[in-house]
C-alpha cells in the first residue's frame, strides 16, 4: 500500500494538504481526487455507502511515508487567507469524466448515483455535505455557483432580447453590456434600443438624408472633394472687398492684432472646414447628441472677438448653415462664416439697419432709410433696392425664396417679388407702426402699436380678419399655423385662433412689457422687460415654469426640445432646462449688455457689449472628431464621454452621472 501511494504521488496525483478549522490536517478541497484513498479503505466502503465509517488515517507531511513537499508539483503552497480571486488560467476543476487512475469504487459510486431518483440523490448529497468541513463547503459553493448562472441572451429569442434592451434607459449600461460577449454586442448594436433612447432623452430623430450616409460640412450637406484653394501671390481676388473693409481702420493709429484679425485682413491661409461623417445609425447619432448635450452643460469652446472698431448696437442676428449675419444701428451688416471668421461687410444703407432675414445665399434688409435691400451673400453685392415705404422698416420675413414681406412705421406692410424687384401688394389697415410679423404658408400675421393684430393673405394681398383685445401696443408675435400668440405692453399674452379670430386665452403673469415670444409644438415661452421667462402649456393654457431669469429686460430668447437660452440687459446669458425649469449654466462671463443670442444644435452666437466694444462670441459644442470617428472607422462600441458633471435625463426628471451607470441586472451573464 505504501508503494502504491508512493507511485500515485510521484505521478502527480497526491493531494494538497492544508489545515482545517479544527487544526487537523485534511485534504484541500480544490485537489481532492478519488485515487488518494488507500485500497484498504476501499474495502470498507464496499460494505455500505450510506454507513458512517470510522475516520480513515490520513498521511501527513510528518508521517514516515510522506513525500517531501518539493517533490509534489501538483501541490503548491496554500494561498494566504483570504485567497485572491482565481485568474482565468486557474479555473475550477472539471471532474465530469473519469481520470486515468480512478478507483473502481468511485466509478461505481458515480454509476450508482446516476441510477438514483431525485429524492435519493438529494439525500445523498445532503449527507455528504454534512460530512464536509468549512473549507470543503466553501469549495462546493465556488464550484456550484458558476454552474447555476445562465446567459439569458443565449437562450431567449432575439426578439425578446431586444425588447429587454429597450427597457434600459441608461446609455452607460448599454455600452457596458456591449462588452460582455459578441452576442451581447450584436444585440446592443441594434438600432431599436438606441432609437428609443433618443426619444427618452428628447433628441431629434435621424432625417432621411442622414440615414443615407451623406457627409456634412459646416456649409452644406454635399461631399466636397476639391482641395482647399490657396491664395496666389500678388493681388487677392477679393482685394476690392478688403479695401472696403480697410476703411474701418481709418483713424486708428495703432490697430491691435485682434482688430486686424476681426477685419479679416490676414486672409492669407484659410483653414478648410473639416468634414465629419454624419450619424447613419441611431447608435452613432445618440453618441454625438449625448456628447453635444454634455458640452452644453459644462463644456464648449468659445471664440470671442471684436467685430468692428466702431461701437454699434446689434439690432439683428441670424445663424444659418453657412453664415453668421449681424446687423447694427450704424448702417453696416457684417457677414461671418459659421466659425466666426469675417467674410465681408455689406454697405449700402445710409442709416441704421433694424430688420433683416437670410434665405440661403440671399439676404433682405431694411432700416431707418426706408429702403429694402436685397443682397447676394456669396458675393456681397446688392441685387435690388426696393423703395416704397415712407418710414423705418421695422420687421422683415420671407415666405419663400422669391417673396419677402416688410412691416414699417408707416403703418403698412409690403409684399415684394425678389426675382423681379417689384412690390406685389401693399397691405393697408393698421393705424400705427407695424412692429412685428410672422408667416406660415400663405398667411402672414402682423402686430401693431395700434393694439391690434391682423391676419393677411399673401397671395390675395388682403386682410382676412383683425384680432382685437389688447389694451396697449403689441411688440411680439408667434404663429405656427394653428395658434397665434401676441405679447403686449399691457403685460399680457393672448392666444388666438387664426381660423375665426377668437381669443382662446389670456396668459397673465408678467408685470411689464412682453417683448419675446417663441412657440414650438404645444409649448410657448415668453420673456418680458420684468426679467422673467415663463413657459406655458398651450393645451391647458397654464404656466409650467416661472423663471426669474435676469435683473433687467430679456433681450433675446430661444428654445428647442431640451433647453431655453435667454439673454438680458443685465449682460448675462443663461441656459435653462426646458422640462425641469432649472438653471443649467451661465454660458458667458457677464457683459455690460447682451443684445442678441441665437443657437442651433452644436453652436451658439452671442452679441454683447463688453468694455465699450461690440463683441461676438461663437460657442461650439461639437464633439471632438477623434471621439466620433471611432464609430465609423473601427466599429468599436460607442463609449460615453468621461465627464465628471451630472447629466440630467429630461424624460425621467432625474440626474444621471455618466461615470456612475449601473450594469444590467443580469450581470451574471458576464460569467458565460
């Protein structure tokens, strides 16, 4: 028997020995093998497997028959307590098949166990576990636990798996789930979950053009394969326009480098706008929108510059896909590209410009000189000078590429044919200055200092109905085709039905002039000279949020699906959460006054007075190109940005930390 034990140990099948809880030497549970029992003990087990036999003697390292520890390659030193977690190379042993030198009695036990019914098997297992010490029970727990875990996505139908993923409303959880296995990654990459997630976060949907995989630029949606054009030495092809811009520097003995830059005199090397691929899947679309929203809340890159050496009040500001257009009360119109680099200055008006509207490469402007001028933004050249108004042109809108409508202090509106440069209709009916107008389809609605609003047909050139009810001048108007909203000096906002001209509701709450209005879906946002911003529901005509936004008049107001951006005479620009009505951040450092603010998804432009100078700030919230390109080049899982700020989920009304997302509750599947 000693020789047999010696041979077995020499073959590497000897047990690892360790101290049990009773300080006795016992076989380690991680290396117990049937062949360690001596043959005499095997005869004892033949007399009855269920009988409790006397403990068998176990050879220890102090026994004369023991083999030196260094001769046992399969018996490493016991790990410290608590032992470290096993590495992937130290997996739990698998004894599902017989070993080469397995004892015949153990083989019989396996066969006998398989022939028992479930109740007998459970009783046998229970009695065996009762014989185990704490170390062996710990081994059993570790051995059994992984075998009880199942990967649900490996056994459930794909349709059901996708339905489960649709219930996940945390993007970080989806990203982590995609790293579990190839199967999980395939399921997570399905567009359904990400599309619903975009809806939950109030992100806009993908347009048909975006789904086709076209590339976007700062200018348009076309893929420009032409190399950047470098200027030739000698006279620049735009030297005539630059000469016009040089006139701004007359009287400045030492122009600063900043002024030289803002006047675009350093037009040597123009940086080409980098193209980045458009999101073609909701997964990549969500990633881009998530990063943009995060930048809106705590990031963004600001490029500030003085736009003109002479002081001027900004009267109008527009941001398009190709241009930033600024009109001032000093009769000048400055045109910039979307990055804020000066392109040209439009000069022709002889007095302040008070209204303008761009349409592609076309710009229509009007002001105190009573003229309506049509410009080509691509060349900077005027196309038409439309005359007819007898007083200041106060408001301008375009219904299509060939039709513009102007409102004037001469109490009239004029409809202009921009292709022929002619006046098509003169709309007469107001008794005082026309202060504001809005267009939807063939209908134009105008608000006047005569306290009334009028609905006109553009094609017929006649008044359809008059809206009466305000007690003072109307300063602002909004019209979406279904409802009309008017803001007045009488501190009220009235909602009208454009079909019959009836007043649907009177919204009270402002304590001063309501000069800012915007309508979107069933939401109306108003800003007043009392410094407050209010959000109204057009379903029940009740106030949703009352925001004490500014210490002075609200001079600019705009909102989209998720945020409100307001500017005030107190020199501050604030970003608000539309659904929660809470302040997200102040977008810029305080100035002397903020004249205009406009924004779109990834960009915002602020016109302010700072240090007695007219300053333009261009904020970019676009994600870094290298963070976006990973989805299009490598196809790796879309990682959420690592920002330490809180992110608000508008649909849940709660705060989600991108670094604190919890894994899916089915994390046991990671063991598969």
